[in-house]
């Protein structure tokens, strides 16, 4: 009986890891509430989130935009690759730039994600719709 319970627990744990994050979990407007560098040797810029009110919007059709101070900063497309948001920004001249974001936490109201650069930026955001 003990082995059977351990087997069921292992199967449940394994299948829960495979399901991962679904696109539906990400869709919506996410207002930034915290912005920090994880590397303590990097001086974090003084960003006034209450003034700039930055946010990111993920649409169901795979498009996304990033806004700050009421202005569009970036737009492009995205798709989920397990816990990575694969964002492809479209610049003014039509050039595309790939920017991956690692999802550290996601639930119905909070999204925590990080840039995947040498100077890692961690952003905490709250869902507004």
C-alpha cells in the first residue's frame, strides 16, 4: 500500500510540473508594483512607479505591449515556453529584438518575472483586469 501511495504521489507531482503555465493565465493588463535588481552590486535606478505607472499587456492573440507614463514603449509578439515568456519586440525600423522573461511566480492577481540578462531586473506586477 505504501508503494502505491508513493507511486500516485510521484505521478501527480510529475504531471503537475508538465502542465506549467497556460497562456490564459498570462492574458491581461499587469501594472508594475515593484522594480528591483537581483544583483546587489548593481545600483537600481530611481524609478517612481506611482508617477510613471508602467504596465504590460498580454493579449490572447499573442501580441503584447509595454507602457509607461501613458505612452507605448514597446510592442511585439510573445509565446510561452514553459516558464519563459518569449517576447519579440518590433522596433520602429522593423527590426525585431528577442527579449526572454523568466516567470518566477504567477497566480490570478500577481506576476513576478525577470529579465534574463547579466543585470537581472525583477518586476512584480498586479493584474488590473
